[in-house]
C-alpha cells in the first residue's frame, strides 16, 4: 500500500507541476509574442503613415514651389519683354521725331534762304 500510495502521489504531483509549468510557459510565450507582434505592427504602421504623410507633404511643397517659380519666371520674362519693347519703341519714336524735325527745319530754312 505504501509503495502504491507513494507512486500515486508522485505521479499526481508530477502531472500537476508539469501542467502548471506548461500553462505558465505557454501563457508567458503567448503574451511575449503578442506584445512583440503588437509593437512590431505599431512601429510598422507608424513608419508607413509617417512616410506616406512625408511624401504627401513633399509633393505638395514641390508642386507649390514649382507653380510659384513658374509664375515668378513668367512675370519676370513678361516684364523684361515689355520693358525691351517699350525702350525699343521709345528710341525708334525719338529718332523718328528727331529726323522728322531736322528735315522739317532744314526745308524751312532752305525755303527761307
């Protein structure tokens, strides 16, 4: 009886300890994996969102600068051409008027003489 009881108690304790340790390890590993996956996913999602926002902002700024520069360059060229034409017309008109006045005065003097 003693030997039977001893072996019975031993096997009972062993199985109890084994199942206790197994469940403890399982729950520990599960929670470890879960938290690892959670943190990995969080950082993955965060970096994905960050890069998405960054690229969105970058493209927005780039297009803004591009349109700003285009309009700036266009207005610069326009004003350059305008001033060039204006000065060209002014100098032409001036020389035209001068030559006209000169010939007018010359013919006036000639006829007078």
